[in-house]
């Protein structure tokens, strides 16, 4: 325990983070929303084109010591439905506004997002001007933009992020479509920071669909248990981009982004700091979610909980008694940097999932976990954790910190997993680098230092002389590395390709 505390403190100091649990995380610089200051009916706020990895807010990176490229690299583009779109109408929210006499004009703004959203229609931007707002008044329901005319809710261009402080939650979005939520700071909610759901319409995937969350800063949420920064339930076709999530939940529970029955999502270029339970969790029938290019610093008990445990009534789609069910399927964890935490990756009732090209640094208990928490019962058959792949990852660890290399629980099928082309290096005892795995691995690189660019400064890139260079396996899912550079053929192991 003393060794873990000492190592965690040193890591926090090196990363510039606070080691005091009651101190707020210093917010990343906002740089304002996209575009210039606007008048009614002018200037877009959407993504404004394709973003490159790690772009954060434009003015400074949100990634702490990991420095992004200055512009999108060849394989670093992400496109959303809102790219290039401009609002036709603008409704203003300000701390000086009124929900009684306000009209939403610049001269007579509303006081709350909830009131402004009542008048929003396809093509409307709700501009929340800088200032601190009380949480708990942001209930937004049945809000529908279109593919050609989304709705935006977020900070005003050229201004600091507005702050939503306290209350049970900052925003509750239910039954929304073609919506962009952007440039907001949320802090000190007692429940979840932002909650987006399908209003209990579990069997209809179109109820809440096509939503972008970007450039958010959500932190110091809850603190006593299962409180999440961003809670997503029954959401399909969505993006969570360029945001920072910190100190949400407590007591080993709570997530940065928590999914229950979500499908076809992308969680990319975000930073997760000092989490209690997980950085990201995908459960309750979640499927086809990609977690890509994120930085996770001290991500909690399970950096990415790929699966989990869900009450039977909360699955989306509803459970079947004629077909086998699963907590999660086809979740991809790709090219992330995960530092610390009890374990970086936990395959918990997940089927056909993939962890590839991640760089994993100093987990404190296990390199991986394979578990099953939801089992066959009440006429519902559940598949065990099975058929998942761990390929092209760097595991850089202190052997003395580990309870065991891979923690395998009951009711799982570890023999169905695939391990290939991973690099394993115990930097305190290179001779103890070889892990004990549930199946034989092919083309592993064992006991060789990956020779990071500067691990003490948070630089986990590699050079051509690294034993990880060119030693990966080609994957059909292969995209760019964490800096947006294209992986070569054959690719390098880890989150970064060798720079030209």
C-alpha cells in the first residue's frame, strides 16, 4: 500500500495534477466556442470541419503533458453531421437574463438553458454567455434538429466557457435528435453532470439519436458513489469529442462516460483524470462503440469497463428469451494512453471486443481483467466474456505492483481470447516481463524497453529504434495513431506510430 501511494503521488506530481482529493482540478483553457462573436442569425457553432486528434479547445491542449499535433494529420480526421452547418436562429442565455420577461434576444436573454430550449427548433443555436449558472434547471425534452439543420446548445463564441454549478445535474436531455452540446463547464452536481437518455423508450433506437458532445469540462461530480460525468442511456449514433472529465463519483464507483444500452458511438480525443470507478463504461446491451485516442490518467478501478452489470429491465434493446444476450458486444478500445488505475482494461461479459494499439503505463493491480458479472437467470441466457482480442498494445509496468498479470473470473471463456503482438516490459524487473496469459500469445515482444520519447514528461511516443517499431499486426480496424499519423505496414505496437 505504501509503495502504491508513493508511486501515485510521484505520477501525479509529474503530470501536474493535484494529490489532494478536495482540491478542484485546474480547468483547461477554453478559448471560447468556435467562430467569432455573433449577432442574431449569424455564425455557426458546430464543429466547423474536421478536427484533428488532441485539438482540445484550440488555444491549449487538454491533454496535460501529451502534446498534440498542431493540425489534423493524414489519418486524424473525424466527421460529424454538424460539420459546416450554421444556425438560422440564435437564442441567448445570460446570467442577467429572465425566464419571465426574456425573449431570447441579445438584449433580453433568457436566464436558463431549459427555458431557451423550449423555443429551439431545427437550425437554432442556444448561446449560453459566460458566467456561473445554478445547476438543476436544464431539463430539455423532445428537441429535434435535422441532418441539415441541427440544434446547438453551448457557450458563446469568443467567450469563456459558461459554468453550471451545483444542483442534482447540469443538464438532463431526453428524447433529443441532431443536437450538439458544446463548450460548457459543469461542476459540483450531486448526481450526474450531464444525463442524456431515451426517456425509457427502450425498444426504439430512434428516440435519442445523432448527438455530439464536444469541448466539455465536467468535474467534481458527486463524490459518494455511482455518479457519472456524462451518463448516456439508450443513445445511438453519437460522438463525445475533445472534452475533459475529472473526479466524478466516489468509493470505486462512477464513470467519466457511462453507457447503458448505447450503440454506434465514438469516444475520441478526450482526457480523463482522477476517476473513481472508470474512465469509460459500456454495458446494458451496448454495441459498436469505439474508444479512441483518449488520455486516461489515474482512471480508477477499471480504466475501460468493457461490459459490466446491469439490471435486466434497463437493457437496450430489451432482453430476449429466444436469443443469447450480452452486456456488451463489439466494443473497440483503440490507441489510448492509460496511466495508473487498478487495471486499464476489464472485459466484463463482453463478446467480440477489441483492445488494440493502446499504451498502458503502470497499472496498480492487474494488466487485464476477464470477468462475468451478469449470468444466465430468469429465462435470459447471457453469453460469457469471450472471443475478444488483445493485440498490438504496449504494457509498461512495475511488476512489484501487480497482484497477478491477468485476473480471470468464473463463468468466462478466457480460452476464446486472442493475444498477439503485444509488448510486455516490467521496468523494475525486466526478467519478470513475461505475463501469464490464459492462452498462448503469438509474436509477443517480451522484456524489451519500448524506449519512450520521455515517459517522465508524459511523452510515450516511440522512435525507429524502439522494439515496438514495425512489430504490430495489421488490423482491418486500423486507423491513425493518437497523433493522427497513419500507421505503417506493418504497424508499430502502441498508441503511436514512429514519426517519419
